[in-house]
C-alpha cells in the first residue's frame, strides 16, 4: 500500500494556525485536493477531521485519536489510535493508497511511513500568531523531487507550485 501525504504549504512550511484554521483560500488547490482525494481512504487527525465536518462525501476517513470513545460523524468513518493501527486497518480493507491529509501532528507521525509527498507550495508569506508547520522533510535527505507543475496567479489567489516528492531508495 502506498502512503501519500497531501498538503498545502505557505512560506516557512506554514500549513495553518494553532487555533485550527487555514489562513488562505486557494480555489485551484481546493479543486486539486478534492480531485486527488475523491473516493479514497484518508488519514486525518481528530482536530482536522472536526474542521472538515460535512466535507467527506465518498471518501473514507480514518480519524487518528488517542480517545477510544471518540465517535465519528458517520458510521462509515473509522478511527485508529496510532499510525501503524491506521495502516493495518487500511491494508485489511484492501486499500492500495492511503492519503494523509493532516494536520501537523499527523503529518509528523506519518512521515516515516510515507512513500510520496504531494505538496502545493503557495507563494505566500504569512504573519500568523501561532503557526503550525509541515515537517522539515527535505533535511532528512530521504526525498527526491519527481515533478513540478506551475500554477500562475488567478482570481486573487497566489501563484503556486505543485510538487511531488518520492522517497529515495535507502
Ligand atoms: N495546509 C494544509 O494542507 C492543512 C491540512 C490539514 C490541516 N491543516 C491545519 O493543521 C492544523 C491542525 O493540525 P494539528 O496538528 O493541530 O491537529 P491534527 O493533526 O489535525 O489533530 C491532532 C489530533 O490528532 C490525534 N493524533 C495526532 N497524532 C496522533 C498519533 N500519533 N496517534 C494517535 N492520535 C494522534 C490527537 O487526537 P486526540 O486529541 O483526540 O487524541 C491529536 O490531538 C489546523 O490549523 C488545520 O487547518 C492544514
């Protein structure tokens, strides 16, 4: 099973605010995220899951939480108490690609298991009081940039680069 992390990053790898908000609106990235996750099994942290209430549609989220009493919004949504337990659950259901959708804690905990990173790099510098970050994956030396797609500025949204990184052989 492939494990793919998908995220949108502003400058300094900022992905959101500690209060639980993404401080930008980027329609092309939203469309990309919808398309790339359609029909898939997703791994999401409990905080991000609660922010995304009502959004999941045909996707199957596994909610990562240490609270075994946590009840998801829909009976089709699953919970797991650790990343390895989530991977086992997905494999047991015949999933061929698990898409990790954040937030920061979940990206960090999943990175050692990841095969591929699909990152929207927004040309945006933000002043955020309590930023949360995507992990510093590049400094590990484990990743190779496989492809880049350039998105020009459009309708008030910043230009961006869609990068796919793949794990190098070890
Ligand atoms: N830009 C992007 O692409 C993007 C994508 C997603 C989210 N975000 C942003 O990220 C921020 C949220 O990130 P966050 O780090 O605060 O929260 P999060 O990762 O969404 O959720 C954190 C919660 O997940 C559970 N969890 C995390 N790691 C775990 C582990 N290893 N094992 C078991 N459970 C685990 C815990 O739940 P319990 O407390 O229930 O135990 C923890 O409190 C928001 O600002 C959101 O908007 C940005």
